[in-house]
C-alpha cells in the first residue's frame, strides 16, 4: 500500500510539472482559440505516468 501511495504521489507531481510547462509553452506559441485544453491535460497525465514509470523501473 505504501509503494502505491508513493507511486501515485510522484505521478501527480510529474503530471502537474508537465502541465505547468505545457501551459507556459501554449501561452506563448498557440492562440487561445486553437488550444485543446482536454488534450493538454491528457498529455500531461500521460507524460507524468511515462516519467514516473521510467524512474520507478530504473530505481
């Protein structure tokens, strides 16, 4: 149970960090009407999961 909690906590952390980076990039490069917020959120969650899985496999 403790390992799962750590995994989910780190997943959330990486997802929030990647979402923050996507927001900065989108704000400067993409016009508001062309942005797909749902896709940004899903991509951030997926990227957070990918980074987290790599880190947990390596360490």
